C-alpha cells in the first residue's frame, strides 16, 4: 500500500532520455512536442527518431490512482476524460488540464528533442554600458559564480525597483560566453513584452526570442529565450540556466503544474535563479531553514527608500463604488494630483469596476484610459501611457508588477478587497518613484477599514527601508 | 461533482426531495448555465433565428433561390460569446466531454424528432484525424440516437474561416452514397448561413427523400 501511495507523490523525470546525441535542429533542442507541433515531414521525423535525436515517450504514466500527464504533470482525476478516438478506434484518455496547448492523448506519444546542439558562444555578447551599484554588483557576482559552477538554486530577494534585470546581465553574459542556453521565464505576458526590447538592446548579437500566448515568433530556437511559464509546457531538460522572475506571482505560485514544467525545462545540472520582491511564506520558510540560498537587496538602484503607503479611511467608498462613482474625497485628491507633473495609476479590485470608474472619470473631464486582462489592445495602451500620451490609467492587479513607468503616483481604491494581498500591495506601492529623476511618489491606499494585508504590506516596506539604510 | 466547463465544484442543493430521491447530477454550474442563452421563443419560424419576427431575411432569400429544400431548422442555444468559446474549446481544441454539459438540453430539443433518421455531417478524412472525432456524430450519440451515414465529403476549407459570400457561392462538398425513403434529420453543431445543411438537403431531396429538416445546438 505504501508503494502505491508513494507512486502518487514523486514526479520523477526519469522518463526523459539521458542520451543526448548531437544534432543541428535548433528548433527541436530540448523540446517536448506533440507530433503535429513538429515542423517536419513524416519521413524526417521517423529518421530523427531512428537516430534518437527525437525520442518517443508515452504521454501518460500510470500511478496507482490513475494516470499522470507527462506534459503538465497533472494527476487530478477530474482533469482527465475519455473520448471515442476516430484514429485508433478505441476510447482514449486525454488530459484536460493542458488542452489549451493542444490535446495530449493516451494513444499518441510525445516527442522529446535532444538538447545537445552547439549554441554560438560570442566573446562579448553584452552591449549594456551602465554600471551596477555596489549592492547590485555583489548580487551579480554571486549569480555569476552560480552559473559558472552550474547546479544549484538561488533566490534573489530584491525590493521593487532594485534593478533586478540589470543585475542579471553579468550572469547571462557569462552563460552566453560558455555557449549555454538560458531561459528567463515569468508568469506574466506583460513582463515578457516589456523585457524583450530591453534584452534585445543589451544582447544585440544573440537572437533573443520571446515566447508567449500570441507571440509572432513561435519557433523557440534561440540560445536565450524569454517566455511565459506556460510556454515551458513545451520544453524538457532544455536549459543550462533557468531564471524565473516573479516567482510569487499569479498563476505560478498556486499552480503546481507550472512548478512541475519549470523544473522539467531546466537540465538536471542547471543553475536555477528565482527573482522576487515579495517572497511567499513557503519561500521565506525555506530561507529561514537555510534550504534556499538567498541574495537580499533591500535598496533601490537609485539609493532612495521605497515610498511608504498612506492609508486613508473613506467610509463612503463602497456606496459610491456601487453607483460607479468615486467619493468626493478621492475626487478631490485626484484633482490636486492632476496639477502635478506626475502621471496617476489607479488600481481597482475588478475589471468591471475599473471600466466603470474609467467611464466616470472620463465624464468628469479627465484624460483617462482603462487597462485590464480582457483588453485586446492592452500592450498599446500601456506603451502610450509610458510615453506620457495621457495622464491617468485605471487598471486592475495585472499591472501590479514588472512594468515600469518613470514618474507616477499610485492610488489603490478599496485596498481592503481580497485581491489585494500583501504581495500585491507591496508590488503596487513599488510602481512609484522608479527613476533617478523622480525617486519618490505618493502611494495612497483608500479603504473602509484597515486589513491585516495592508498593515503587513506597510510593515514589509518599512522593514526593507530600515535594512536599506543600514546597508 | 464538478462543472465540466469551468471545473468549479457544484454543491448539490439540499431540499426535501433529497430525502427520498438521489441527488440529480448536474454537469454545468449555475454561472456557466446563466451565460448560455437558451432559445425560448424562436424569432424566425424556419431557422430559429432569435432577432427577427416571422421569416428572417436569410430564409426569404433561401425561399427564392432554393425553395422547398429544407423543411425547417431547430436549435437549442443562441450563438453568443459564451457559445463561441464553447465551440472553440470543444471542436477546435478537441475537448470532447464538454458536450456533456449540453446533453440534457439536446435531448429535450430533439423530443419530437426521435423517429427520424439522424444523419451526421461527414468530415474529410484528414480533418477527422486531426480532430479525433466527428462533432455531429458526437451530438447524435449524446442525444442517444443512432448516427446514420449517407454522405461522403471532399476535403475543403473550414466553413468558419470563410466570409458569408464565399460560403454561399461554394460548390457542394458532399456526395450522396445512399438515399433514404424515411424522413431525415441532419444534425450539426452550428447553423450560421444554412449553407451546409442545404447542400446536404438538396442532394437528399433529389434522391427522393420525403422530408429533410435539421437540428443544431447553436443558432
């Protein structure tokens, strides 16, 4: 019985072939694909299988209680279903968890490409000419050592606006020089979109590619990939350096299958780097018990402290929001804010509310736009806001992290709402004061009663500011 | 119990009848069910289009160009945003079991037509292999009827990828293998312009079939 229970728990990756014959199909390197996703003809595929460049693997494995999908690691029974399959004439099981990425059927194998291709090893791949602050440099050195030694994990805990991206450059440079393959994965599409141009200018000779849901280029054959964590469903033992940005963000932190695929995408001997500004409890516990080495940077790159949120009680808030309006008190502070040179970011708890308030503010005569997850031209609107084409952006938690606007004030309306947890509030507060020219900004949480999450967020910010002063 | 569409847990309602009857199993949660718009009062009497009174413009046009080919269409749900999403997941992504959510209503919608021969719309071999199942066969099976094969199809582009005009002018992709002396019901997932079912119906009528009507889930 114990062995049957045990069969349920470990997610062994021993089914991934260990022999990695060298080849020159860059778009197959380290991939895990369904047959129709392979951009080659039938004969070519069977030739590659015979030379074991591609390896056929059963798509499901059985444990005592049922199947487990090898592509997404799902083993919950309600995410499996059977259908009468026309091609094989039998009832086949398929996985409903990862069906968005194409259906995995029990009778169809998955193909794993050997990761052994020769990536170019440029001598000076990095064209970035800025300098790192001493704190950044220390962290960067630690990461370089990790990449060089290969193997192991490290968490970089850096406050919002510490310059995490720049801190990675030396490590990435080192890895590229050694001909290693790197993946920078993050749960958010917006973050990938924002990182792509920055990485392209920093590493112009390397073909940096971005992979996300509707990315124009889907080949994934570059030595340096930026990807959403969902794209890792298509990789197995592919990367020598795996960087996971915003580990604590939705949907990564509460989706076990994303943990599974990001673990699988890295080679067993890979260096894994986690980046975050707000570690979750589980990670903090690991840090405390010294199970996860950590690099802590409590200070922003410009050396100024994080803006501390002000909590403002507005008892009429819910009543006004119900009518799709804002209380006069908030309207007044918005009017005052409009006289300053800073732009304004307004966070609301839901998409519906964000749209209502944007409409309301438009009627009040403000220069305002709303951006949320269901918005089709969200990327353009964000870019326009960054170029200061309009003054005010109403949004939801999708913009809580990863995006940088040079000079903004931040108001959170109804900060007591359940979607604003501690991590979200710290991240939101971190949107303000991110540039050298304007290192401060007002962060105001409007609420109808302080919640623990709000107080914890303020405490966390104060704590980091204290540490930052010391260092 | 979980909703087959959104995977949310469905809590069974506890009423007095649960004391003496087993709890009815639900396939769809109330949130998903509320997004699915049932056709209660068909607007167009011939094709169940919701937003028209009497015969709709399309049906009048059909009466002119090909009179008496199709005796009528019945549908269960309106083809709204939720339905589009449903079809995309069910048919194109191939999530076969999603149909269970609509099974009950399909059976109700077919009550008067159970005597007829339920003919399915064939797919080309290539497409059927890619999809893994035939959507119209699946609907007939979900309704508890026996799917009847009367047609063959040449491989052609997906209807949903074409503009209305192209669809209307497209040549008939079907060939009749066998005629039927009994009334026939053509079953499909969506009725958009009515082109597909009329292609089939015209062949059947020419082969001497007494009556041809159609049933689709969405209109």
